[in-house]
């Protein structure tokens, strides 16, 4: 798998986007129970409000499932990013080794030319 810096930047962008969406969903989830408690504390719970409450609870459950899915996707993206970074590190080490071999080879050749042809 060959990954460029552009691919890594795209992964980081996806990671940021998912993190922002998770934060928004967490805010929505946190705000829903508070609003339900306020309506039940007023004692104004009637049969007309029950469908709305059930709809909100259903929406909350769907949002919770969506948040869990996004958390899972976020973990997958983190794993892929770590894998790409490890691969990049290995390639950097290999490149450094090749550069070192080229440097040594060219310097050995120059030393040989200096000694032989002076």
C-alpha cells in the first residue's frame, strides 16, 4: 500500500470531521435528557405529549447508535493513520540507509581515485 502525504492529510481531515460530528452529537444527546426532565418536572405530561416524547426518545436512541458507529469509524481511521505513519517511518529509515550507502560509495570512490591517481 503506497500512501502519500496527500493521503495522510486526507485521513487527518476525515479524523477531524468525525471528531467534530461526534462533538455535535454528544451535545445533542446531552441536551435531550435535560429538556425531558424539565417537561416532566412541570407536571404537564399529557397524552398529547407522549408521542412527542417517544419520538424524541427514538431520535435519541438513533443518535446514540450513530455516535457509536462514528466512534468505531474514528478508531478505524486512527488505526489506519498509525499504520501509514509506521510505514512512512520504515520508508524514511530505508531511504536514510540508501543515502548512507550512496554517500559511502561515492566517498570510497573519491578516496580510491585520490590514492591511485593522486
